[in-house]
C-alpha cells in the first residue's frame, strides 16, 4: 500500500485528489502562457519598463518589429540642432566643401547675435547644440576635417555634428531628440565658429547622405 502509513500519511483517496489538483493547476498555467502572444509581449514590456532604461529601450525595439512604421518615425531626425530662431545657414547642402553631396553633404549653421541678418562669431561661440534624433553617441576629438565631432546613431538614421568647442555627452551615451550634446566651436577645418550638420539614412542596407533641409532643419525641435 504505497500511500498508507508512510509520510505524509495520506490515504489513497486524498493522494489521488492531490495529484489531480497539481496536474490541473499545471494545465491551467500552460493555458494562460500560451493563450495570447500579444498579451505575453505586453506583459514582458511592462516587466522591462519596470526594470529600467536600457531594458526598456530593448523592449521598445522589440515592439518596433511588431508595429512597423510607428517607431521608424520616432527615430527620424527633426528640427534645428541649434534650436534658435536666429539661425543662419552659412554654407548650403552639396556646394563648396559640402560637395559631392553623397560624401560631404552637410549644411553649416551659425547664429545672428546682433540681428543684422548675418551670422556673427559673438552670437555663435559656445552656443548649445541639440541632438535632432534619438540614438547612441560616438565622440571623436581633434579629427580632420571635422574637429571635435559627434555621431548620434540609431537603426535608421545617424546625425553628425562637427567643429564643436566642447562635448556635453560621453561616448556610448544614449540621448534623446532635443538633448544638448555639445557647444559650437571652430575645431578642425574651419575658419570661424559654426556647426556642420549632416544626416545619413539607411537605404537598402547602406548609409546614404541626405539633405538636412528635408528634415525640418529650421524648425524648433519637438
Ligand atoms: Zn560644413
């Protein structure tokens, strides 16, 4: 008599009831776990949110795969990296040192500090530079021709900020659109303080230079 007398002193009837209860509970748990994949994703996402930023970013990437276009829009650069209404373009896209556009495409931006319609060094030196897209920062100090340079890269877009006086972020840092990343300078191949601003976009698996004027480069960052 397997269940009679030994520990935990169950009768055969009680043992059968206990086994049925355990099997039943297991079946119920399995059903809940396999019931609805979208519910499980949401649940994992909530867990990830609760455990902090880096994990949250991974969770959001997971959702991007599921929801498609929505997240791609959020990764796109938008707005003026100087985020100031008195911004002046001192060299256009694809001309001068920005040619050919597929290699050197950029726009140069500076500030008109004395409201005469022209950029001036006094109004431009050390003004803050803002990331226009969310992404991970790569810093390069004292490079040529870009001087102190920042890339902000995500899966779809990277933006480049050249000739900076100083960095306001560290290498590998995750930044959001609008965050101050550095200060305008004249480092590298540059004759006066300005920001050289580039945008690159993944097309057919390659980084392609695109015109910042097509990405609201004179609009407020939002
Ligand atoms: Zn330039």
